[in-house]
């Protein structure tokens, strides 16, 4: 059965490539707005499923992988900063603090319309970051397309004091351990 990643993210594509399975990529068309009162982990699960279902409408007889990540600090969502100034603000807010990254993965089987979703949280404690550290980091790694403004798979790891979670790939955006389980449930063993 064909495998399709419902994501335009180069980071998720690189993570899925680690499994050594052939897959196609399709950009989902999904409104990623938060619903009133929606918990971050619920939002991540809903959006991962919505992305998978959006792509499944265009593909037949395949397994579609949808994913989403919602980061939160003190009840406030941390989106992708998009600009240098927003990244500086996020990193200042995260300095010496903690954020939880809720990463959801969904596997939808378009042949039998079964859908499975898992949310994998990762608690990240950031080091104390002064403006000099933030400036030097962003000069070397423009993490403007990453929630929290730090790429844990790159130099951003130097901004992190500690991570707690069941899957280190969840922080990057696609929890591979959970994905392998979900694929196996659909009869696809990656090894």
C-alpha cells in the first residue's frame, strides 16, 4: 500500500526518510486555527487527523500520515515565529522556562477509512538565555519556521537544558516511535 505524508515540512520529510520506506508527499489544505477553549493536545490531534483526511480525499488505496505540533508555555500557544523579532520575543519568553510540545501523528487508511491518532508530549526546559546568546543563535540558525524558535535537531539543542518525553523525534515534528506502531497496526512493518 502506498504511503503519503500529508505535510509540506522538510523536517517531517527528513524524519520519515529515516525509516527507509518509499513515500509520496502532498500538501494538505487545512485551516490551522485554534477553536475556542481547545486544549493544545486536542488541537494537535484534530489538526493531524484533518491533514490526513484532506490528503486522503485526493489519494486512493494508501496510508496517509498527518501530523501537527502545538507548543504551549504557561497556557500561551507558541507558533512559528516567522520573523527575527518574533523569534527574539519567543526565546526571551522561554529563557529559563519550560514549554510542552504536543506532537500528534495520524495514520489514515483510505482503503477502509480507519484512522488512528497518537499525541506525544515533550517537555522542554530552556537554559537562561541572555540577549547575546539569542542574537548569536539566530545569526547562525534562523529558526523562524519552528514553534519555539529553536531547532533541537540543530544548534538549538544548545538552548535546551533538558527534555522529557517518550520520543525525541516528537520535538522535531514527527514522533517516529508512535508512527512505527500506527503503521504496524495497518500491516506495514518498516523492518
